[in-house]
C-alpha cells in the first residue's frame, strides 16, 4: 500500500483495514506520532479490551530477541479479540523481524511501528510503502486548520467558547508538537473553567510558547 494521504489518515486510523496488519507512523511531530499510534492501538483492541492485548516493545527488545515480534503477533488471544503490538523504533536495528512479518502477516493482531522523521529513502519507510499489506503514515506539524480542530475539541469538551482574538493569540503559541499543544490547550481550558469563554487575557496568563 502506498503512503496514506493526509486527507485520508483519520479515516484510515478510525477504520482499521483487516488486510493491512502492519502500520508505520513516523514524522517530525513526535507528539502527533504518539497520539496517532496510541489511538490506532486502542481502536483495534476495542473498548474493554484485555490489558494483555496491548503489547509495547522498542527496537532494543527486537535486537535482543528477533523472534519476540513474531511470538507476540502470532499469539492467539486467550479471551478472543484483537491484539496490538506497538513498537517504538529508534537507533540502528535489524529490520529482519519486520520483513518476516510482512511476508506472513498475523491474522489476530496488528503491528504498529512508531518512528521519528524518516526520509523517503529510509529503509524502514521504503519497506512499508512498497508492501501491499502495510501502510505508512507521515506526521507533520499541525497547520492552522488542524490547530483550530484541536482547540475546538478541547473547548467543547470543557464546555467553553473561545473568541477570535483569543484563538489567534493561542495559535501563535502552539503547533510545534501535538501533545504539547493539546496539553497547553487543556491547561487553558482548566484555567477558564466557570467563565464560559476563553479570553486573550486567559491565553496570556497560562499558555507557554509551545510553537
């Protein structure tokens, strides 16, 4: 499968494709990579999933025990359902366990690999974009539209409104990292709780420069 287009990413993550069992999520926004990887893992496992259905590894685990990925991915869930094996890739490590998994993908599990900013020529990224049964998602820093969506989500959850001036001031201070941005917005909403609306003064009082 080719690299997922930006416009299709949310739909792909919210509706896991049973024919695509291996997903690479990478990019220069580490917070967005983490958020999307966690959201996808929770989605495939389903609500009320057995905690054992979520397995977290890093590349050092696979370097020490190359068979570990296959052992986890091919294990039949004791109580049914779908497992999700999340791998955080960093440093130099052998891709052999991933190549073997692409050749014979699991049927009762998904494998999600998160990584930093990878060039198109990076071996791991090339491996996923070339495979028919895998997908690659690249995460870039949020643009103005994405920031508006996050602000609206957090404000609506807190039962708050936000004026145009406050929104503009807030957007100047966030956007460099998804998790940092969401944390600053959540902090702002907590500060403004009970006021009904987030003001410019609120933004200036509590939001740090996370841009």
